[in-house]
């Protein structure tokens, strides 16, 4: 694509050099730059991309997009410089245009909120494939084009990676793409330039305050996604969450609500529940599903509402809902031969832990006990650590606090932060701390008696543990099965 055509979607303040050069790729990482590339210098949260412009030129960049605060060198030779007011805001529109304006050819649905994003996006992906459509999925666990998995490092990729992926999905004939929209992606404008057919709000509880600093800023980042939805799109929001209607109060999209507790466009109640699944009533129709817990009823309602908004009939949506299975690492059950149930779940916020434990205790038959294994991630919001421990102790008979992904922190320091939230002698008496996560899981399995339930929270689908910048293979499922002798 000619540079002149590419930059037609931004507003250059000035241009130095020819715009009739051919651009073969875009980069925001100078290490990836090669001949024919446009390097976009973005002021990041850690480093400023402008300092890598000489490196990009050295590696053969054909053109540079920079901000007006950068002084263009006099000896820029054959490199074209395009100056704009805001390079971060320009990356998305440039990438969208360069990779074929993919969302003009796709129906892109975004899912945002603290908990439930992966479940909802994945179930919609599976449902619409069952309806016979080619679909794409962009999620925390893995990206997919139909059956083909594409590993992912971020919930919402950077704009260039994201638009390259969307372009590939469009080229391969996908009709629908279901995508998790993280709270980071809105202020960092990773989704700038994309056209969404609809958006779903799950819920909002404390998370990512290491980045957003305040709950209000975190909430407003989520709301920014709905503010950007165009007229003609839909917004399906959770009326049971106090922020549900706040999210959609300024959107141009058509708003629909879902609820378990009040009047809404989509309403459900639980008729029967066990560790095998639930019988629900959704908008007056009964359906049996292979999911457990009120939080999952909320997720299923969001899926139901979005499917209706995308033109499917209620009865056909319910038929497919009854066939779907839980997403990897989301309330997955593993049973021992002796009658102990282990549940592997991604719950890594106080609210998510509360929800999962509430579900376990609603179904658990006494004298069965609940044993919880949990930790907290390093280099993340420290304020939620004592709250996580409090949630675990409040709803469990025994608690083992252990490592999650310590990253660059000392695991014992993280554990100490969690233990600081447990103040009474009674609560302390039911808590163990074991730094080695493998040993913690084995200990929980050894303590459990027939009829007990073990919750292993925090990592869910992850098959690694990150320690001092290195990812080591670690899968909670594998450790449980080994301990159970399966």
C-alpha cells in the first residue's frame, strides 16, 4: 500500500519526504522493523518509542510516524517522516486500514467486564459455529480461526497484531468474531478504528488497580468501550450489577438488559442445581445446561441475549446452550475414585472467589467440607491480596495459601500480604501457607475426605507458572489428577 493511501485515515501535521513509497508492514516495536516498513513511535507506559527511531531507520524503515514533539534529524536521507499530534491514537486506524478494513466485512462482538469475559466470548464462538457460521475468537485463553488455535499473550492484543489477526479472519471467510475487550485496551486505544456490531457487559469488581489506580478509572475505561459503539450496534448489559446501566447511559447502541433478580429483557432462575449442571428457566422456557453457579447463569444469559440480538430464534439458542460445556479452567470438575471433587477455576479477584465459593457451598452436602487453595499474582494490585484471603477464609473450612504467578516478587512476600487480611485466631487456625503450589495442591488432596470439595483457584486454564521472568510448565489439572491417581 502506498504511504499516501495509508495516511489518508489520519491527519498529518506535516510530512517530510515522499508519500509515494510502498509500505509493506507496520511496526510499533523497532526490533521488528525491516525495509518497506512504517515505524510508529508510540509514547508507551514504560518507554517512549521515539527514542528507537534511529534504530528503526538503521534497520531499513521506509517511513516514520512520530509526534510533533520529536525533532526530525536533518540527515533523514530517504526516510519519510509523517508528523501527527497523537501517534498512539493513530496506530489503530492505520492498522485497520492497512489490513483491509476487516471489521467492515465482519460482525465483531466485544465482551468486557471483570469476570466472565472468556466464558461468554468462547460460548458465543462455539454456539455460532454450531449454527454453521465461520467464526473467530480473540480471548485470554487462545485465539481461534475456526479449529485453528493461535496462541495469545494478552487479552486484547496491540492494534497491529489485532488488526492483522482480524484481517486474516476476514480473508478466511469468518462472518462473526467474538472478542474480549480488556480495560487496558480502551485507554491505550488498542481497539481504535474497529467497528463493533455489539458489546456485552458482564460485571465490575476490583481488578487491575496497579494500572488504573482507582476503581472509578477502571470503571470508566470499561464504559469507554460502550461510549464508542455506533448507532445500529447492540449493547447487552448486566442489570444485576450496579454499574450495568451506567455503562450504557451514553451509548448510541440499542440497549438490552439481563438479570437473575429483577425485570429485564432476558431473565433466568435456577430450578435445580448439582455438580453435574443446572435446570434453568430462561424467559419462560426450561433448559438443562452443563454449567454450575449463579455467576454462570448470568454468563449464559449474556450469551442468550447476544445471540438473540444477532438474529437467532430463542428456541434454537436454548437447544445449543444445552449442548455447551464449560470453558477450560472455568469451574472445571475433576472427581477422584474415592468421591472427592476438585474444582479448577480462574478466580483471581475477591468477587470471583466469592462467587465460586458461594456456588460450592450451595451444592455441597454436609458433612462434606470445602478446602480452598489460592494465591495472588506478583507485580499486580497488592490491595486485593488480603481481600482474597478474607474471601477464602470466610467461605471455606480449610484454606491453603500458596504461589500463583509470583513474577518478579518473592512468593513469601505475596503470601504474607494475603495472611495480613486474616486477623482472628479462629480464622488463622484453619489456614496453612505452602509456598510450593504443587505441594499445596497435593496437601489439599491428601486432607480431603470422601464428599469434600477442593477449590484450586487463580490459574484456571494457564499451563505455566511465571517466576523471575521465566515461564515454567505448570498445570493445576495435571497436579490434581496425579494426586488422585487418575
